[in-house]
């Protein structure tokens, strides 16, 4: 299982996602850990991840426009769509207006883009198709074991730095060559 499939690492310790977005490896790993935690706590459902994909397809619409469109497309009540989209906003997966800040188009955040990348590239394999606690636990362990939790470690550009995750050194060398 390749945690970083679809991600190209650069010499500067940043990652370039499939859609050209450059972000730090720490940000990707932190977002993955948050995603796994949300799924493990059953706060984020697979249905909401499907809504996340719909947000990407309809990026730029206002919140109420997106609710109306998805309600018609998916044949579900507007309240259901509104609730699910609001949860995505609460979890930091999307940016969208609310009653205090109207007129903001709905867009994915970096965390939302990373979540979709993981789901798309791994066919839900990284998170487990059944979204079962065992698969989520194993994913969390794998992220921590293979350098996924870089936020607790010092980052360095030196190849011989013992605080740098081993898997990252190998990937960096492959990209340099």
C-alpha cells in the first residue's frame, strides 16, 4: 500500500499533488491523520466524502446554489444536503459562506483536496473500503510508523539526519536521480 501515491516529493521537502498544488509533507500527513481520526470517530461518513467530490465538481457555486443543485441531482432533501455540506465546512474540508459571511463561493480546502486525492488514488484502499475500525487503526499506525507524523519530528534537508523519516529519504533520492 503506497501512502504517497499520486504525490511527487521535491528536494525542498514539499510535495506536489496530482492537480499541481504544492504543499508541505507535514501538511499532507497532518491532513491524513485528521481524516483518519474523523473517520475512526465516525464523525465523517463515506457519504460525506461523496459530497466532497461533488463540491469539487461544482466549485465556485454559492452555498445555497450548491445545495439546490445537489438536491436535484441526488434526489435528496435540501436539508440533508445542507447538513452534510455544513459538516464538511465544520471539519475544515471546504470553504463556504454562512449566515455571517455570505457570498463566498464553495471551494475545497487543502485538507479537502488531500482527502479526495487519497480516496481517488487508493480507491478507498488506504482507509479501508468498509471503513472499519481495524482498517482505520492500521492506517493510523502506518502513517505514524512511516513518517506520517512529521509534525513531532524535526525536518532537515540532510540525508543522514536521524530525525528524518527513513521512507522520505528513499523517496527524495529517487526524485533527485
